[in-house]
C-alpha cells in the first residue's frame, strides 16, 4: 500500500511538471513586457524595500517562542554528537543565534554567515583551532603532546594539520567542544563542493559540533552519502519562521530595478576581488577615465589599450580583450557606439558609486 | 545612486555591532563560559564515578549522590544521566556492530593478508640491490616484466561506497596488526585538481606522519630504508577506484611500479562494480603493470542480517525498537537508501530520540554496564524512578497495587527474561527461515508485532483449525496473515518441507540456541534421539540398495519421520506462542523501547523540497493567525507576501511572466477586503497609515514588496531569475509536491 503511495507521489510530480510545460507551450505565452509596468525609480524602490511593513509580527514571535521548548532537546542531541540542520521557510538566523546564546553558553560558538559571497574556510578553521587551544589550556590538563606543536602558530599550518588538531582525542565529554553555527550552509559562499568537503571534515571532528540552516529546496544535493551519514550526521528540524530574509537577501538584485540587471558597487567589488591585479588595474584606468570625463560617452578601446600597455598591464590586444570579456560577462563594463562611430567602453555605475568602488579597491 | 551601494536593508533596531557581524564572513559569538562548564563537568565526573562504582566504593558513592541531588535540580541531573546512558548504550551497540562486521570479513581479511605476504616475498626474492643503488634518489632500471605491481581487487558487491569505508579501515587495521605498513587513500586524494601531488602527499602524510611541502616519492624510498620499516610490506589501499580520476590514478600506478624495487608497494583497490572497472578507468599500458588478484566481500544483506542479529535480537544493550519503528526502518532501508550505514544511523537517531524523551531511559545505562538493578537500589534515584515508572501506560494497563522499588526491579528482571526468550525464538525461526531465504529484518518486524502476538495467544489459531468459521473476523485475519506469507508462517512451513538431513541440522542448531531455556531445551532433547536414529537409517539406506525387503521398512520409516516433522513443527509453534512475547506487550517496556516513528522520521529524513513549498502554500496554518485562516483557497492581502506570490505562481506554467505576476500580486494586495480586515486588526498607530493607504500604498511600496518576495523565492530556490534570452520571465523550478 505504501509502495503505491510512493508511486503516486512520483506520478503526481511528473504529471505536474508536464502540465506546467504544456501550459507554457500550448497556452498563449503571455507577451507582456516588464517595461509595461510603470517602474518607479530605483532609488525610491530601494528606500521602500528597506522599510517594508512586516506582517504577522505577533504570530512570528509566538512561533519563535514555541521553538524555545525544543532547545533542551537540541542541546541533548548536540551533546550526543549529532549535528542540527534547520530548514523551513523564513530566516532562521535570529532563531539559531538565540539558541546559541541562551542554550550553548558552556561552549564556544563561532558563527559563519554562509549567505555572504566569499568565505575563507581556512581562516575559520584557524579560528576554531585557536579557540579550542585556549579552551584546553584553561582546563588545567593541557595535553602535553600538543605543546610542541602549539609552538607553531596555527596560521602557518596546513589544513590537514588543523583538522587533525580539531579531531584530537577527547579528554572529557564536554570539555573542548566548539560549536559552529553556519547560517545558510547552502549559501553562495559555501556552495562549491570543495568547501562542502571541508565543512564535512570539520563536522566529523570530535571537538566540533555543527548547527546549520538551509533555505534552498535542493540543498541536500550538495552532499553525498558519506558526508550525510558519517560526517555531518544531521538531525533534521523543520522550523519555519516566516521571518524576512533581511540579511540573507542583501546581495540579491531587486528584480524590478533595471529589469534585474543592475549591478551595485558592492557586487562589482566582489567580482573585482576575484580578478587578477592586472585586470583590476585595467578596470581602474577605465573608472578613472570615466570619473574625470563624466560627460563623455565612454573610453574608446584603442585609448584603453594604449594606456594599459604604457603601464605594462597588458602585452597585446588579445590579453586586453580577455580582460574585457571577463568584465562584460559580469556586467562590469558595457559598450556603446560613440557619436563618431567608435565603440566606447563605460562602467554602468553612478559616479559616487564608482568613487566608493575605487576607494575600496585601493585599500 | 549612492544607496545602490548599500544593502537593501539596514534595520534601525539592530545595533551596529550586530550589523557588523552580519557582514563578517564569520565571527566568534561567545567563548565558553568557564564557570558553568566547570560545574557541569564536575557533575558529570561524579555521575561517571557512580556508573563505574565498585562495591568498595559504594558507600562513598552514595554520599556523593546525596550531595549531587541537593546540588542540581531534578531535570538537570536527569539530562546528564541520560546523556551518559546514551553514550554507554551507543558505544556498546557500536562496538558490537564493529565486531560483527569484522567477523563477517575475517576470512577475506586473512586471505588478503596471506596474499600480501606471498606477493611481498615474490618482490623481495627478485630484488637484490647493492647499497649504492639503494641510496640513489632515482628508481632502479629494470625490465618491464619485473616492474609489476601486485594489485588486490576487492569486489565490494555494493554500489554504495559508504558501507565499505569501515571495511577498508578495518582491513587497514588488520594488516597493520600483522606488521604491514598501511596507507588508506580515498577518491578525494585522486582529483584532477591536485593531481599526482595530492595522493603522494597523503601517502607521505600517513607513512611519515608529517606533512611536507615538496612531495616526492624518493622521500618514501628513504623512509623505507629506515630501521623498523625495511623488510615489511607496504600496502596502499584505495577505497573506491570508480570514483577516482583515471589519469591521476594511472600516473600514480606508473610511478609506484617504477619504484617497486625500492619501495615494495602492494596495492589494494576497492571495486564496486565488476572487474572491468579497472579496464575502463586505466589505459592498457598502465594495466600491464598490474598483477591482479581478486577478492570478494560479503553482500550487504548478509552484513545487515548479522548486525540485526547482534544488536536487536540477541541481548546487547537493552535498547529496543517497537514494531512500527522497525517497519519504518525496514522501509527506509529498502526504499530510501539501501545502505547499512544509513540503517545504523537511523538506529542511532532512534536511540538518541529515546534518551532525550524518555525520562527513565537512564536506567539502560546502568543495566548495560552489567550493574543490573544496582542503580535503582542506590536509593538516590528511587523516588524519581517510582514517580515515573508507575505512570507508564504499559504499567497502568497491566498492574495495580503497591508501588515500590521491589515491584519495579522485579518488573525489570522479568522484562529481561522475556526479551531473552523472545530473541531465542526469533533466532530459531531465522535458522529455519534461512532455508527459505527469509531475511532476519523481515522476520524481526513480524516478531515485534504485538497484535499478531495477541492473536496467536488468544487461542483462536487452534480453534480455527478445528472448526473453521469463515465469517469471523479473526478467521479472516488469520487467513490474511497466512496468505500474505507471513514470514513466521513461512518459516514454520519450511520446517515441514525440509529434507531429513537438514531437519537434523536445524534441530541441532535449535538445541544450541536454546541452552538457556530449559523447558524448550528438554523437549528438543526428546526429539533428537529419535531423529538421530532416523538420520542413521537414512544414511544407511543411501549406501545400501533399496530392495523389496527394505521397502516395507521404509514404509515404517516414513511414518516415523512424519511424526518427527509433526513434533518439530508443533514444538516450534509452541515456542512462538509461548515464548515469543514482543517487547511492546510487556509492562515497563517504555523504558527500553523506542516507539515514536514520527519523531524518528522527521529527524532522519528532512524533506526540504516538499516542506518548504507546503510552508509557503499553507502559511496561515503554520502561523495560526486569525486574519488569514478560514479563507479557503482565496488569497487574502493579509497573507505573507511570499506566500501570496508562490500561490499565484501555481497558476503559471513553467515560465512566469513577470508583468502578469506583478499585476495579480498587486490586485491581491489591493483587494478591497483588505481595508476592512486591517482596520479591525491593526493597532491605531498603523491604522492611520492604512486609512490613507489606497492612495498611499504607492506603486513603489507594492513594487518593493514584490521585489522582496521574488528575492525570497530565489533564496529558497523555487524560481530561477530571468535570463538574457527571456528577460520578462522567471522560471519555476519545483512543480507541486
């Protein structure tokens, strides 16, 4: 009987999928354009977005309150060596941090904000190792064998060494356990498989306990069976909060702002960080040009090439083009036709934003 | 345009530090508060002492406990005790599982070890190196035929490599204990990204116990010349070659074969599919260097049955699961995952759920540490125990009268006895079922069913056979039970169908199993002499030709054997009826038996894909607000914005036109009912705003809410953003539940 249930589920799913496909194909695909909406100015939109009136505040609060009764159970499971994985709609940041700061006071807690764009996992591990060392030291019985190694500062050690330190044998049950809270373990900064492998290795260390949250419906696809069954060892908890994703949604572009293609200086900075110093310098030339000639259409490619070559940033047109392709792919730079027919490059950012970006880059 | 640079939200209420923290990739929330943890740790140290307590220490321990009771609150104590009990019980289960798996693999491991020694001798006999050659930092030149690498291909017979992680770890330990130098490599060491360097570094790390920046095989060669290493075989175990990067793997093999004279490496590779796997991954010139040998591990089913037998059927830790939980775990194993690892994990979660919810579960810790009922006689916990124990439904149902410690202790020992009997009968059934390829897991599920047991003991079974009344419900139930091929029924029937020789073996097995239950044992003994003679006869008959004279004898013989079969079957039925009492029908079972399937399921299998969609589609149910419930299917403007949006999205195909979506969102939000509803619900301060809303709920505000809802849907991964090709559409990713 249960088998039939499962089949029906699956059948239902595929049927829904094809129905949806069908609707799109046969139905007159709506030809309305986004531009038909009377879009308000981006600035106004952002201002409004930042103070959207919250709904159901009271209910959300009582929902959060109801989860507090689970705290003791969560601590129990953490103590027994499980990891906690929270899911359900709504930001769980406040919930988990409240849990950590009220119920986990006897452990050190490190919070990782997975919703940010880039996270240096090695730095995290170094911090964890330092916390653990301090904790073990204060527990009078400092394992003597660690002393020799401790002389070497953590930040020069390899990842394997650090993980081995975190996975050291446990003296007493609760001593030397560091809790790691990971908001959005499926977030953009942690989503790649290498990072997930590291997180899994961290989770399997004897001195570490993990409390994490996921928001993406397909998050479990990040993990293979080894990670799920032997490393993370999750206990799942469905805790919808319906709290707004304020911080988590910070770096997502507003869909109605310039049709969703607008780039903020923040995201531009993040993209630039990942480029080579030479590419950054080429971008800088362009930015400086744009700032000093605000009225012009943009910088002709030839000019950019000459200047970049003079400064030994590029050796040939080919290298410059590869940089430019990179910029264009990330919408950092756009081209438009100059009045005299020449192709010009410009950065689609306002001058204040551009100035701030330059200042950030120079730091 | 400056605001575009700042995040769309900066909530005014939050302090600047928390905003800072929100933008930090990571930060330390707080450090361990030393005071409290100190107290806790002393507490747990004391309880630990109690658990380990030896008779001489008892007085002391009692004193300690008295202080401890004063010291910490009721619940606090419990929790510590239960955490400890969990650790004791689980470590017991875990070590049992490890032992069982090791036993399953012992033969293969020994076989592999013999082969390793043999191969090593072959390598050593063909190599004679002068000292100056040995110390050079390059390989010795030899002809191709002698650059062979002995390779053991271990067929795991299991696509799921997780189940074999432990096997290879154990194999490593086994070989190490026999004097080999062993390194375990996994597919993570053979990635195209880190190349040959990755696996070499991992190899050096494991052999030299140091991480080196410059990984070089010559270091390994000089390590091997060191005292203590020289003369021992070097074994490299690669867990799963199918998941390794082929090119790195072949480089690795070529390198090892070049150096095989200096470092006599013997490779062991886990193969999940067939022997062809190595041919698919490695080019032929690399394959030339391998000198393969095949080994086969036990199947997952065998291991599964062995684990269940040791953990859930034989007395192990005292922890047990109910019929429903067992059914769930069986289905989870069969449909969800199919790995032993996942089954063990399910068991562990069941275990932790039990200890976190059942207040009396700490008793298990004492019982499984061979202390028996010592714990409760210690006085300390007696009140606690009594307070809870006599409220247990199973106790209330079965007993009334005095509540004291003795009754409780008696209950516990009775429980232990019954459990033991149950286990023995299940094993006997399993022995019979083996001839019919019945799996222990299935048998276990049926043996745990309290209703079937009630049915069996209610005597209807015999009555039905005498006087079948086809209309009674019991009869139907019985029929259904038999027809559906109840596993117990099948096992019983198999007893009748066995050839005499096998029956003889089976009875012998039963005798071994039932040594501790005198009544059954004796009955079996009565049977066995009859059977012995039968057996002798039959073997004699095999040898002599069947003549006419013997035909009459064999007639007699037939009748005799018939009687034996009948007796054996009846005996087994009696055992099932009288001794196989499932744990759920024994008083006080709540202490030992985990029953809450829902809790187990929700903790074990998160289902974000479905649950998050349900959250959105039925937000008012979860929020339990008055304003939105009772609306049926109509969308109310008071609902959560994202919930409205997702409900609206259901009306679209796989592509959603942004313009249409926005318009329908807008009309929902501006729905005239809103004003009335809101007026009655909202506080006066907000009222002012709402009253002026029709004009004031500006286009900008609606658009902002729309944007935010889209962003939230994007975070949940339920929609994909517009592409350049389709700038006016978002794509739906999930289609209903």
